[in-house]
């Protein structure tokens, strides 16, 4: 039986695993980059460490098998990333100037300002969501989004955005079904936003 519940610190290793297992446009990214730590160190672990109150998991037999990770104030989160997370990240992942997938992600991880999209006034929050393949297609992703936007709405946050890979066709369909709309600044249509008062 799968249940949605708030994140607990004991879930951290599961969050790492889910991020890696879904990190290549929804497929397993194990061994794809120079370090399996890289994707979690950008897209998952800073969120549960810095904004645990906006993290929710799909619990199956006591283990997190899916998650939604959000921040209510993207600009403040970018500032905190730069202050507390970036020094360790830069020490762990040097720039080599090679044209590789690893270095593209390293560049992203070293640039918190990438999160400062033009639409932050209307969509100040952002999120990441991932489910292991065996849990997809069961309505759990919708439940996770509903849970997070409910939490954001109670804090007075008007909207949330996310970005997905252009080659992730299933993600595009999922977000479209939930009512996410492309944002004006999105050149590929993969930067999408949702108001927190939406019916999901």
C-alpha cells in the first residue's frame, strides 16, 4: 500500500536512490555520469536539507519510493544554495571545460541563478518530482503535486514552476494533464507553471 507522507531525515538515502534511478529523462542514470552523486547533489539533496517542510514522499512499506521536493521562495533558495551548498559542491565537482554530460550538469550545479526565471513574481516556488517506474501510472504523481500545492497555498505562495527534459515525452504529457502551462520565457516549452489554487 502506497501512502503520501512528509519527508523524514531517514528517507535521505532513498531520495538519493530515486533521483539516480529516474535521472536520465525518467530512466535509470546509474553509471551515466562521472559520479552517481552528481544528480542528487543538484536536484534532490539540497532540497531535503534546506527545505524539508516542502518535501513529501510516496511510502511503500516504510521506504520512500517517490518524492516531490519544493521550495516556496526560489530566489531565497538560490541565495541559500550559494551560501551553504555551493562551496562543498564546487570542491567536489571541478570544472574541466570538457563537452560532456557531466560537465553540463556541473555547470548547472554551480549556477544557482539559473533558477531565477523571469516569472518568479507569479510563480515564486519550484519543484522536482520523481517516482520509481513501478509506481508510475497509479495517480501517485497527481497526489504528490496536490499535496505540495496545498502546502504552498497555505503559505500564501501563488504559483509553482518546474522544468523537464525536452526528450521526456511522458513527463510532458503528465504535466499537461495536471494543468501546467508553458511559461513565456520557455524557449522549448519545457518550463511550465501551475497556480496553487488550481484543481489538480
